[in-house]
C-alpha cells in the first residue's frame, strides 16, 4: 500500500510539473517591452518607491517599463528587465517585489526573477504571474499598494494588463 501511495504521489507531481511547464497560449513572443497596470484599477501601474515596487498612479509618469525576456532560470518562462535601468530585474525576495541586478548565476536570484505567465480565465487580456519558486506564490498588490508575492491572492489584486511601453520622445 505504501508503495502504491508513493507511486501515485510521484505521478501526480510529474503531471503537475508537466502542466506547469507547458507554454501559455496567447503569450507574445519574447523579447518585447511593456508596462503593467492592475486589471481592477488601470490607473495603477508598477512604480518604484525606496527600491521596492508599489502600485502607483500611472499618470505621474513613474510607470516602470520592462523588457520581457526569456526566464533567467528557465527560458520557457519570463523575466522582466528594467528598460530605464538595464541590468536590473524584477524579482521577489522575502516576498517583496524589487528591482535587483543579476547576481551572477546565484540560483536564488535566477529563480526569484523568473515567473510563469498564466492567462486570466475571468478577464480577456489579463495575466497573472506565478513565481517559479516557490510555485504557490503569485505577484499581487497589497491593501497599501505594495507589490508582493503571496499565496492565493484575490483575483482583482493579482491580474495585470500588459501594454506596449511608450518610449520617451527623442530630441
């Protein structure tokens, strides 16, 4: 009986891993440039405050722009490199979302800066982003507008719309 349970557990884990590694239909070809806005409040986008990410008003001109690149830990997924500060990547550390430079090939950094895009089932054009590790965490916005990774966030706090990044006018 114990062997049967271990065997079933192994096959369930294998099936979950295969499902998690499948490509997302509708996900654009990388690399591309984008900004994030919160699905439930399009006036809020990713902004930087004291080196941490917050959902800030997009009309303030502080919306961060990212280049979506193949995942640093796994190219099947995605990583987000800052356009305004090349070499800085969106990552989670102690559940807080922040911008950090790539720290060599440190496994923690690579995993923390790689996300699995999941198309929203409720809202067309909406995307949720699951952490590569730990797998149960999702990028989400807290009540005080801080951007964290959290388990089981509310749909309206964790669904984002990606828009083409507007480049600054050249002189």
